[in-house]
């Protein structure tokens, strides 16, 4: 997806969007915490504070709706915890706003 198709949002922009929504405090706080976790890791990678991170694909409306909607759905369904196994890793490449990057592979 090209950067012209969606704006690049900073972590603070996403927090403002979530806070402006008609959400319960629990959904709001958990959604912001998820984006904060992503921002902290992105900040480590790019050598900047979480507040200065510019989200590309994760800052798109569909990604924000996916995360907030998942938190909202879990709250509505009364799901207190989610467990997941390790994700299977593939191979190849993916095109991102950072250019073409390799997908991680399992090491034998």
C-alpha cells in the first residue's frame, strides 16, 4: 500500500483518535496500551521515543479499527484473556512503505 493511500500517523495522533471515540474507559485504555507497545518497539528499532514514532500501515484506519474492534469485541464477549502459540513463519518478501523487506524464516 502506498503512503498516498493513507496518512502516516504518530502515536499521539492515534491516542487522540481513540480518546475521541465513544468507548468505555477499559476499551480506550487497552487499545492505547496496544498501540503504545507497538510504538515502544518501533521506537527501539528506529532509535526514537515512542511519541515520535510515525506509523505507516499500523496507522491506517483499517488497522486502528482492527485493534480497537478486537478489544471492544473481547469486552462485549466477556473474554478476560487470550492465549496464542508461536506464529508459523514463512519466507519470501513483502512490499511496505519502507520498501521491499524479507519475511522471517524458521532457522533449522
